[in-house]
C-alpha cells in the first residue's frame, strides 16, 4: 500500500492511533519519486491507452486534509484532471476520454455498466473491487456536493467541446478599458473586477442546449471550412434560400450552405450561445446595430450608467466589457453602481421554497413603493454590500420621512385656509422669485435647502445614492421639528397677516423644492404633493406652459428638472448659527428631562459656555428662540467655565470594557472615578490614557460635565465645544405659568378629541368644582388669562357653557378640579 504519510494515522485517516503498532512502514519517499511510474489499473477499460495512460503524475492540487494523498484523474470530468493530463501528454484536447453520456449514464466504453446512471453504479463498483480483492477500505464521507438548483438532484462535471472567444489575446486592452470607467464603490473596479480581468482565460461561449440563440457558424465535417454568418441577408445569399425569417433552431438547423472547397454542404454547428454572450451584446442588439439606428447608437455609446449585482463582476459586467473591447476597443459604460445582494432577515438567500421573506405585494400595498424604494436606496445594497431585508426598516421610513412630509404639507394647507378665512386672501407665491422675508428662521431654512440641493447634486453626480437619505432625514427634522414647530403661531398670524404670508411663502417654497428633488427617489408621493401644491404656485409670467404632444410641461413633477441651488438664499453664517442654536436647545431639553422638569414650567436661567469662535455671538443673535423653547427667564453667555464650578467626570463603557478588562474591570472602574478634572481634559485632547496598566481610548470613556457647587443650583451637559448649565432651582413665582401651560395642554387635547381643526372658531368656558378649587385656581386665571387665550387662539371665560358645546371634560390642575367646555362661536 502506498499512501501519504500524514494520512496514515489519526481520526479520519487510514488507521487509528491505536493501530499504529500493527502497521509496518516499509519505505518512505517523496511523491516526486513515483512520477512517471506505470501502474496496473483497477478496471480493464481503456486498455488501448496502456503505455500512454496509467502512470503516476504529480501536482499541487492534491491536499493532505482528506483521502490518501493519491487521486485518480478523470480528464473528462475534472478541471484539474484535464489540465494535468494535457500537460503530461496523456491526452490531447481533441481526444478526451469520457465514458459518460449526456444523461449521466455510462457508455459502451464501460461495457459492464452500460446505460447505468453513475450514482446508481456505486454499489456495483464497490462489490466488484471487493470480489477482486482490490478494496482496502470502504466508508462514507460527508462533504459538500453540487446539486441542481431546480430539481435538487446531484450534478456531475463533464468535459465538452466548446467554441471560445480568445479573451487572453485582448487582456491588456480589457485592463486599460476598465481603468476608463467609474464604479461605486471604486474598490470593486480596482480590486475584484481587475483581478478577474488579469486572470481572464478564453471564454467558452457555446452551450449544448436546444433553446437559445443559435451560434451562426456553418462548417464542413472536418472543420476545414467554417463560415460565420453576419445577417439574415447574408444567410439567404449563401444558402440560396429566400424564405428565412425565423432564426430559432427549428428553422435554421435544416439550412445548409454549399461548400466553396468541394467539401459537401456546410451544416450549422449544433450549439447555442451562452446567454451571457447575449447579455453582453445588449447595447448593440437592442438597437439592431449596425443594421438600424447606426448614427443614433454611435451618439449614445457608451452608456452613461448601468447597475447590477456584485455577482455580475464575473457575469454581465465582464461580458459587456469583453464584447465592447473586441468590437470597439472601448468600455460600453461610463458609470456603474455595484449592488449587493438582498437577503432574508436571517442572512440566508431569499427562497420561494422556504418563503423566508415578506410578501412583496403586502409590502407594496401596506408600506408603499416609495418607502420600499427609499429603504433600498439608503441600504448597504447600493454600495456592494449585502442587505438583510427587514420590513421594519421600510416602515421606519414611512414614520421618519413620509408622515412628517405629509403633515408639513397638511399644516401649510390649513394655514392657507386660515389666511383666506381671516383676510379673504387667496394665497399664492412665485417659486422663481426671492422671498423677501428677513425673519431669521425663514432665512435659515431656505439657506439649508440650498446646501441640501448642492449636496444632492454633488452626490448624485458621483452616483452615491446611499448618502442622500441621511441628509434628507436631517432636513425633515429641521423642517418639522424646528421650522414649523418654532413658527406655528407666526404662521397662524400671531405677528400679523403680512408676516404670516412671508412664512407661508417660505414653507411653500421649501415644500415645492423638496417635492422636486425627491421625485427621483419617491416618485409617487412626490407627484401627489406636487399636484396639491400647484394651485398655490403663481406663474412667473403670463405665458402658458409649453405643450408637447398635448401634455403641458408642468403637468407632472417628473417633467420638472431637479432644482438648482438659488444663490440669493445661500447664507453659511445663518446655517452655522442655527446649528449652534439646535445643539444648545437639545442640551437644554436633555437637562430638563434628566431633572424631571416639564417644559410647561419655566426655569430661571440657562448658561452657555464656549470658547469656540462665533458660538456665543450666534446664540446671542437667536436668544429669543432659546428663551421660548427651553422656557427660561434668562440666558447667560460666557467663555469662562471656571467661574461656574464645573468639573469633568468619566463614565466607563461597561459593555466594551468588560470583555477587554475582564477581572480588572472593578479596579479600573474605581480608578476612573478618582480621575481629576485635569486628567480628563488631557484625555479629551489626546484621546487616550493609561489606567491600572490598561490603555483606554475612543469610546471606552464618556466624558460629561458635572456641577460641583454645594448649592446644587445647576445641572450640566455638554455637546463637544458647548457647555450648558440649567438652573434647576424651583422658584414659586414661576410655578403659576407652568400651571397655565398645563391648562392649555389639556384644552388642546380636548380639541383633538372633539375633531376640531385650527380654523374652527371656538370659545372656552370653565367653572370651578367648588370653593376650594376656586380659591386655588382663580389667581392663576386672573394673572394668566391673556397668556392662555393667546396660546389657544380663542376667547376664555368663566361660567357655564353657552351655545353648541363640542366637548366638555373635568380637568385637574394643581390637585383642584374644574369643568372645561369648548363651544362653537
């Protein structure tokens, strides 16, 4: 017995470790020593090849992780087998022994098993080897094996004759043309795809199938005369037939071409094209080039943009480039997006059999095509990474994008209706002119939109779809949670109806601009908003829009160009100022939440500390927004944190440090608690420090400010270069205002329950439940009735309800009960 030494003893080897003493090793040698030696084959088949075949060959593809280190080569069934036997001169490309037919059954070459399916012959082969005492050991080994994806049956490899495109001859041209193209992501072009091109081999373009495009080659029996036919007209001329109209196999296979060399009729080779050859021919075939539209094709070649899955680096992308290079020495595309694969939520491939994905019709009908489209555009799938599809991700975009967008439009529409009811003005605006508003918020949101447009144009020009949606989410937040929220009263006319119209112009322009630049991403919802916004757009001139084939050019948002930034709105200073403002307000909100201070109840002071250029002056210019939004009486700005008695405190990230520090976690935690303000300042600057022999860096520690004063007057929070201190002391004089806000909040909830809209004209009446309630709450209504009326936008009176009561409820304020009713005026 000859075997690889490392495969003699051990688990899964020829012998177990226990059998070692029973085995005698007669001789050890290198594998190369056996090279060229003849051996007696196990079976008598292919006896005519003795002398050429049945000799020992060596190659690196044989591994030591299984088997005996010796394999039998079947050049008709294995790529490595074929390569090794060709190299050794055992066979030639024209004479490849293959004892299996197209159905996977043995041919007459294996006479004892002729007509038997190869997988059914295993037991017969094992029995014969055993009977002839040629079987050393029999066992079953579990291993991966290819199966037909349709039927699930085992597959076998088989060497077949093929027609090839000589790709290796144009390899350098392929690499050069690949460098002319732009890919997203770029590393696929310079990495995976370039490596594939560098190792490219000749391309087998023929397939042994019936259905497919017939290869247009007619050849003599000895293949000395071969004609490649280039058109139907040429085939008619060569064959002498004029009835050729259909190029499917059942029609062209019977056509013959007379030989010019006297070799008898030339017959079509019995192959069809590899379907990837057809896919790679798409740019030309779709235009019937060069027989039709030649000039139009040449103007539009190469294509501006294509996109397909990452698996097409060896498929469509490759065949497109090969055919384009062979025909024109040019790549057939300029820009390319590589998509990742969309997998089931568990990371497996989506399967009709397993049904491991949500019903697409359900997703489209319930969540919407736009939400699905936006989900895919912002996913890893558009940067060549795999996406685990999660329907919750689609639904989150409905919540974060489409509902706020819809609500913003509805609010705009309601305020236009309110303006009409109050002033009789039919509001329209010119979206080509500059809105003359000097309001800071108007200038900010219009400037922010211009920045967003610049970003969208830049990213779309670079085909980076995935960067757009995160910016869009920030814009939606700015529009709904900042601009509309801060200007709600103003849009209702609190600062006069002329100012309200400027605010409506601003909001309308923002919505219309958003609708136009979102149209390619969310085509259906954008069209709906566009059609509903059109009545509010004033035509810039009296000329009617152009008509093309009876359709006006403003009939659809999809006929509009993506808007360009308007230079007259651009204002980096105001955008910067509002970013500082938002960070300040967010910190103030956080401190209120941490200290359980409802926003309805005013606090005395907010302190902003920063040494960064422009921060303090920008916040000062917008301080009214801070005062109202955080509900504070005083805003203090300072560049000296020392006077406010604050110090830094470090909070360890137990989740990441626990696995890194293991048993030292408690010791490090205690040491971190003792770190000084100066040490933590140094950590902020350097990003690293040594604690108990361990290096901490990055997010290992969260650094926060803490007020160190004994009076506990302030609570502290920080956002990078901005420190915020909130006075958390309770002041009796501020409590009544909080109670008034609480009353307003209760009434607003009642209005919603009663189905009222802001344009409904109503009156609020209230009565105290008893004398005790009146004693407790009467001073509140006396001092804050104007504030309550203004906040609710209607009159407020004490006494029983009169007229048509829409809704009435009992409300508790400060533990005292009163009855509140809303009636129509």
